[in-house]
C-alpha cells in the first residue's frame, strides 16, 4: 500500500491527481502540458536580475537582493508603501482608503494591536511595531518595522518633567506651536482636575530627515483648596516623510486614545 504521508504534493500535482481520478483520460495530458509550460515560464527573467518571474517580488525593476522590508510580497523597489504590509493591494499600497478597516489611510481603520504594560500605565500599539527600551519607567517608545515612524508616550503617576520632551534640539527648527486652555476633555477619568492645558509643538530636522510632533496634556484642579498635584501626559509622533505620516497618523490617534493610567 502506498504511504500517502510520505508524499509531498504541490498544488499543481493535487489538481492533476484530482483530474486523473475524476475526469477523462485527456485531462492528465492537459495537466502535463500545463506543468511543462510552467517549467518553461520559470526560465523567464523579465528584468534580468537573476531571479525568474515566478519567484521575483518585482519583475519590472531589477532587484537582485529581493529586499522586502514590510514582508508583503512586493519588493521595496516596486513597493510604493515599503513600510506598510499590504498583501491584498497592488503595488504594496491600499487602493481604497474610504471603506477598508484594514487600510491605515482610512478613517475607519481598525488597528491590529499589542498591549504594552508600563509601570503606571498601559497602552495599545500597532502589532508590527517594536518596543524600544525606554530611558525611564514613565515612558515608552514604539518603532515601525521600517523604522520610518516612532510613537512615544510619557505617563507618570504624578507630576513629572514633561517639558523636557518639548525642547528643540540643536539640529532642529521649530515649525509650529499652539497652546489651548479649557475644560478637562476626559472628566470621567479625572473629574476633580477640571482644567486642561494642551500644548502642541512640532520640530523638523534641518536636513529634512524627520519631523517630530508632541502634544503635552496637563490636567489640574481649579480649586486650590484641594491641593491636588497636576497630571501630565506627553504623546509623540516622529516620522521620516509625508508618506509615513499619512500611513500611520490614524493609528497614532488610536494609540493616544488607548492609554490607561494606573490609579493611586
């Protein structure tokens, strides 16, 4: 008796086997012809890069190294979104941002996440990001697979030094700054701190290599008799170019909303 477990069948072999068992004798011959054609086609190398068209992840542009940093099957030289895994889309990019919840360009985007647990907080971040070693237990950094984007959160239990994150570096220029004072936008979480001061600031590297934007949220009580310490949060979004910003800005918004702080 033939031991089927010891036989590895390719998809084409399975099709041929089904044909031979279920249909006329002419079909296996057609199957062999198909197999011969495929073997012949595997010899074709349209872009002359040493990789045949069946195995080449970019058949129109020479790429001997076959680099594909987002691992979506579309080589970097052909991939218009090389840091966005998008196996279901042409050219490695989403094509319809309005209706697809898996599309990071879409307002309806549902971020696939992992949960990071810090000392005093937890936060959800994109599943394809890596957690970078923080400098303190009050903060966390998350870097995209292609290292084109970085998210940041600073969430101490009390007080802290948030302004340290908002300082401009010597190789940067300030491109925007805005301060808004109003009511606490999340009173259900912190009803006694009814005042919220929000500061947005953005810097760009002078050589154009990146832009980083930070938002500092300070919540405090308007009632001085309560003698409550302020709560400070800082979120950061660093990106290399406009394409990276457009791909990851919706996920960044969800990242900020997902923060949960420990209670004292």
